[in-house]
């Protein structure tokens, strides 16, 4: 994996040494002992450099961005020292560790630059078999946009997808988010940590918090998982300082920017509320309520200090008032799975459908991890699930769904946007009914 470093000032020029201190800069540079497949930097100069006129009289574009990149490790390149002393009002730095044996050529070095944007990425966009996205000739990215990045790597494809969304009219931050959502559909296990810099924005994206959180919770590393959550909180606090929404609110011209800032802050709070629910079952719902989402938690085992006891009529009244009801502690009885508990609660509240998010994207004729040619079903009946012993849910849950005629839509948990797609009626996963 690569190393990324970026900074932005409030409109004045500062060198990397001035921002971090020379000792810290040297520590960063020493990381190139491992991340030794080249390095690069994109610096925003203010004012922009005058365009260079070639012999023919044609000026180069006045970008205001100076790009330097090399296949030499930063610790062996004296240019690093000079650029670390060079003042700029924003810069992104990249130490490369090449992914998937991609060649050490200048076209693959970061940063990439196109349309007034500079971009760096940490990650290897590959499938479960280690095949890099550059080998997927059918991946739907506009070839001309891809070529405009000047790169030939998986990172260049990531950048090209972002540029495509910008071309569709998305703002820069939302274009980055959309690109990650799209790529994760085909490459869910890959890393999408990146930085992208425009004339007036620096976006740093860490796309791996949820994955790390899930892995640590699975291993019962609760303290480490909590550290990940509070890292998001800390970054959100810093984001507030960086964007100064109180200042944006004073000028009507900044309305769109203010809305974008507030949206991202609310989204950070929503994510934290979800992740903290396991630790703070009474506080996390209050966070949701403050975001305009009225939540009630009911548990099958009495714990009045943190939640309401499960009472069917009360749960129905909450739902009638537009509240979200979270059911905890299963059925309150041993020998019944959480799948069975979900179906039981769905039947009790007269639910129209059960949305079942799993670590697989649908129902297959066999385990696709063990049987590569297993067939994925778009739809299947309860009877077929039981007859073929398909592990959609346990047999008790499946029978209960069938008896109460409640359809079950199974889809992949990995992409949180799948819940929205399911609610909007998009064709995803497998529907079990009939």
C-alpha cells in the first residue's frame, strides 16, 4: 500500500516543512524505504504560474498546479528536499508501493492530473483472485476520459470514474463518493483511500473504516473497533474547523457549499450512530433522533435502563407514528436464530417484505466460493429453498416466512446503498416468495 499526505492552507503559501516540521517530514520521507516504487507531489501555487510559451508561440495551460513525480524512491531523490521547502497553499504527496505488479513507469506514478484536479490513491483494485481492474477490458469506463488522466493503472481508472461523475454534473465530493460506490460493486474487497485536490478543495477519503470495524467486532476486539469509530468523530471535528460552516452561512453565494458541508457532517454522525449502537444502545438512538430520525429500541429480554421491553402493540404504534423500531435480543428464547426472530417480528408487525442483508449477493444453487459455476437465482420459492436445502435462512425462519406469506429479499450487506436500491424497487439480490 502507498502512503498519502496532504495539506491545505487558508489561502496563503506554506511549505511542507513549515506545516509539519522538518523532523516529521524526514520521518515521512523515510517511509520510502518500504514504499520505494517512486513518489510524487502536486502543489498549488498562488498566484498561478504564468503560462510557458514554446518556440512556436503556443502557451501551455495556466493550471496553477505543479506536478512532480519520479520512479526513484523519495529517500534517494534530492528533489524531495527542495519541494518540501517550496511554499504552496495546498499539496498532496504520494509514496508509491506498486500494486499487482504494475510496472514502474512514469504513466503509473502519482499524482495524476486532469481537468484542474490532482489525484493520489492508496490501494489495489483487484478481485478475489488477485486480478487487477486494468486486466478487465470490459470495465465500463470511458476510454478517452481514462487516457486524459495520463495513467494506465488501477488508480488512473479510479480517477477516470470520478471524472465521469463530474461530467454528469456531480459536485467533486459527491463524485468521489459515487465512484467508490460504483467500484465497490465489482471490487468490494479493494481499498479506495485517496486524496483529490482542486483549486479550492482538498478531499481526503478513508473508505475502510466500516470494513475494519466489522473485522474487529467479529474478532471481539471491541476496544480497537471503538478507536476506529472515534477516529471518524475526530476527523468530523477537524472537518468543521476546515470548512467553517458558520462563516459559509453568512454569505448567500456559499449556500450550495454550506449544504454540502452540512450533509457530510450529518452523514458522519449517522454512521457513528450506527456503529456506536453496540456500545451505547440508549445514546445512539438519541443521535438519530437529533438528525431527524425518530428511533425506538425494543428488546425481548428486559433491560429498562437502555431500551423498552418488546410489546407488539407498542411497536406497531411507534411504526404508525413514523418511528424506526430496532428489535434486539432475538426472540428472548434459546434455540431460535436471529433469522427466525426477524421473521417472527415481521409477521407480528404485518411487514410487507423482509430485507435480508448477508455477506453474499443472492441465493445460489450451491456455495459460489466452493462451486465456481453455481447459478444465482433472481427469484425462488420457499419450497425450493427447503427442498434444495439452500442456506438462505434456517429452515424454521423459511417455513415461518412461507406460512405468513412474507417475501424475503436477500442482497449483499457490503454495499450500504443496496438498502436504498431495494426500497426503491431496483432489481438486486434474490427474492424468495410463493
